[in-house]
């Protein structure tokens, strides 16, 4: 009978230092208080990964025997004003569960190895990739050129398949697409930068009402692939890299909000990762 392989136990501070270095956590300006937001167990054998820090993801992490949760959207933004209501409940649960919470917002968006946007760029086969899209003075996205001109519908299908979602499309530009700009999550306000650059297509998670006429009048395609679904890509890539380099057991806690449409197909296994 084969022996069950025990998960490696890793010091929490070692994990935090590794993350801070990889993601340049301390040097990237952000409204999110990135890094270790709530301290828990000193030792870690399993890490849960989620897009959103919430009671739902904490409970899932505990149910999966995790001592740490790494989330793209943490719970501390611009500092803590008060510890009451939902914030109190979350912090109380984390402390009682001895669960560490680490958050990485913009650092995980823009990271050139495991970030959300570089993962999306690799997913669609973008070449000549360079930084794109200023947000609070920092370029967080990427733009580039498709290896060969692609039908708009084919590009949409690639995203739907890989992200396991249904995309919404504003088909106001060329049907044959070559130049693309990408900003994961809520990148609607950065549409103007894609227009200024004359890109054929802009890919983001979600936008706003004003995007419609702006895109129509500029003649640009927009593909909305979902805030959650465009931002699980970096979380997944980070999870795989940590397991490979630190030897710690990891689990992705897939908890899409019901406001985003999810297809019934499987897609998680073929993420681009860090290659």
C-alpha cells in the first residue's frame, strides 16, 4: 500500500517574504494595503487562493485545512477606519481560525511573471507585448499584436473557453483583429487609452454605461470577460508557482459571484502560467 505524501510545513514569514519579493509588494503604490493583512498560524502546510477575501472564502479555506488564504481583493483598503460590522466579523473569524490573510491587488495585476494581465496576454497568443494602461500613475495592463490576424468571434471563443465564462461584446471595431489592449477586472475607465492608441480591441473584465457610445464612436471592439474571471488567472498562476518553488500544498477556491455568467465547460487546467 502506497504511503500518503505529507505536505511540507513552511514558516509563514518565509512565505510572506517570498511573496513580497516576487510581487514587489512594498514598492507598488496601491489603495489596497497589500501584504499580510491578518496574521494567523506561524506555520503553513496548505494555502488557499481566492479572488476575493470574504467570509465565503475564509470558510472554504478552513474547510480545506488551509492555514493561509491569498486573495487578490483583500479587506483593508486605505487603512482601517473602524473594526465593526462585517469587518469585525471577518477579522474575528480569521483570528479564531488562526488563518493568515495575504492580499495582492495591483502587484498581482501587473506582475510580468504571474500577473492577471500577462496571463490573459499569453492566453490569446499576444506578441510584442509591452505595458499599457495607466491606473493611478502605474501601467497595470499589457498591449500587443496577435501572431496572426484573428476573427473577433474566434478571440471571444478563446477567452470564453479558457476562462470558463460567457463574454459580453461591443462589436464596434474591425471584425479582423490584430492589436489588443488588456486590463483585467474593472478596466472600463481605461478604455480611452485603448482608443488613443488606435487598438483594434480592448479586453477587460467589466465596464460602465459610458463605454458604449465611446466605443461606438471610436470604432473599437470591447470584450468584457468578467471581473472575477479575468482576475482568477493570476491567482491560479501564483498558486502553481508557489507549489513548485516552495513545495507547499495549494488549493484554488473557485467562488465566482452569481452576477457573472459561467459556462459549464472545464478550463482551469490549461492556464498559461509562468512560461
